[in-house]
C-alpha cells in the first residue's frame, strides 16, 4: 500500500508541537509493516534542510488566484528518516524559517496543497491513500473530489486526522478565488458559520476522519470551537486512534542526549545522575522531589495557572520541592514564570524557549511531570515521561485520560479532574506523599517504564482503517 502523508510539520525537519512527532514516526512504523509511506511537507528554511541534500523530482508553476508561483518538489537523498521525505519549495511563500504566524499563512498553505495535488495528478500511477493532517491540509479532500483539474484523483481515499480542533484555519470568501476552479454546487462543503473553514471542509469531504485518542473524539462532540454539530453528524465515519511514541528516539537506554543512560532495572541510579546534573545546571536541590513542566505556555495547556500553582506549592511544601519549567508562548505567562526565580532562588528555575535536548534531560531527571491541560487531544509528553520513569501528574482529559491511570485506582500516575490551581496543588501534594513513600515510588517507576506506548499498535490501526475505506 502506498500512503502519502501531507503535513505542515514533521520531526526533525520542522517542529512546533506534537503534530511533528506523529508525522515523523507513523510513516516509519507503517513502512516496517510492509507499506510504502511517504511524507510531503513545505520546505521551510530550517536547519535540517540546510544541512541535508535533496534531489529535485518535479519543477513547475502553480496558480494562486491571479498569481503564478514557481515551485519544486525536493526529495531527501539519504532516506535518513526511515521513509521518503518530499519537500514543497515555493518561492516567496516558504523561503523563511518560521512554520506559522505570518500574515499570509492562508495563501501559503493553500498554495502548498495546490502544489501537492498538481504534482500527484501527473504521476503515472495513483497512491492508495492520501492522509491529511490538521487544517493546513484540510482542503485537500475537497480539491481532490471537486476541482476539475484533479478529477483523476477523486477516487483516491482521503483520511483527515484532527490533531487539535482548536485551530481551524478559517478565512473569508474574498480568498475563495485562490482555489482551482471547482463545481460551484459543492461550495457549501467549504463553508462553516459564514467563512471558509479548512478543517470543517476536511471533516465533510474526507472519506474517514480520525482523532489522536478515543476520548478526544468523544469530547469533540461537546467542545470543538463551533464544530460540535458537524462532528456529531460525521461520527459514523470517525475513529479515535491513540498516538504512539517513537521508541527509538525516546529510549533512556540509548538516548544520546542524556548524561547517563538507564533502563528499568537501573532506573534509580540512572535517574539520580540525570537529576543531579540537571539540578546542578539550574541550581536546584536534587534531594527534593523535582517537578517539571515541558510545553507551550498557553491557556490550552493550563500554563496561565502555573505561576500561582508553583508559588502556592512551594510555600505549602515549606520550600522542600524543586521546580523547573521549559517552554514558551504567552508573553505575560513567560514574564510571570520568570519572576518566580527571584522569589525562590535555588528552588525554582525556568528556561524560556525551545530546547529538544533539554526536554530529554528533563524527562530523564525529573520525578514528576505536570500536565494541567484544559485541552489535550492525545498528549505525548506523558508517554515520554512514563518511558523515562517520571510520574505524570495530569488532568483527566483527552488522551491523558486514555493513558494515565491514577495510583489510587491501582495505576501509576496522579490524576485530577479540573484545570484549577486548587486541583493541581492538591495533586502536587499527593505526588509529594508518593515521593515520601520511596518503596512504592520505586515500584511505580519500574512498572511504568515497562508500559508499551510504541507506534507499532497505532500504525497497524491506521492500516486497518485504510483497508476498510
């Protein structure tokens, strides 16, 4: 089976969030099942692209409204990711480092999708599946089905995976002319609430829709930023498939980013070295339980509550905890978190920004990972934490609910029901009580490191879904 994954992100080429981790791993694991999985994404001016070699496999022009853009399809030469990687280079649109956040993002991603279909339509054969990821590729199912120039592609099954329904890519009808000519009777499939909504169009037009966890699929019927009724209506073709993690990238036994590698039987000595190294760099006390937060500092992740949570938790513990934050996002939250360093030197520290190596070291050195998310479609951080022997402290929402069982229910994590300062502070208190019971704490660590959250199962689930499409 030939599977074309189309995405705005793919680790390690370009990463903003969990979308990149999924697209960087799923095709590799599908390949190991005997299929030909490929990734097509924009050619940002990223470090990966600058440092690797590519071959031009297609060279053409695309029409975006009244403008023509030259574009090229580049293929990564060495197959270093374990699958074929194709990049769409469009002069004037993607010749910049950033992935998102530009005033012309609508134009950029429409042009990207047009380029992908312009390329595929001239192939001598047809792929078996086009797998679209999030709203940046949500117009592909519509265009493949209804744009006149792509009629030959209309019978290729399209899959849309919703990684986060909070972002939908809406734009006004003044930009409708960017799309290639299509059957005007089908224009309603683009519309949602008076705008063109790529995510809604993808949900309507894709042959199958998936979410990145079963619980998230259920939750979207009641909370999807205005798409609730649409998702309920399309429930019959929708499936929740829990993401996995790449056990080759996230493996404490082989991870080159760690000061000390370890496995489940050496977890105590291994994590101790990693914790001491981390605490030495950030001037924290390694004898206290180390709580960390790793992720985007946005409301969706509950990050706006972190300054209050940490302030109160440090006071309630009589300053006998250590706290480290890695992330970036809302400027006010960044500022408030940075201010805590002055109040609690030697107890609290933060790194504002993105640092892949530091994130690995924090998973390896921390005792507890906080995820007080308001929305968490799947969450990969808690699975990384489990793999590295770090107890997740999570809200019961989305994929967190599907992957973390509370220790009070015979499980291995600390769970709470609401994203509120009080709930999280109470969860931190429970975590401190677990840490004080070192015999139980060590048992939990060893047990959770042996849980299997690899992509093997999920990759097969997707193959099974393609087979019934």
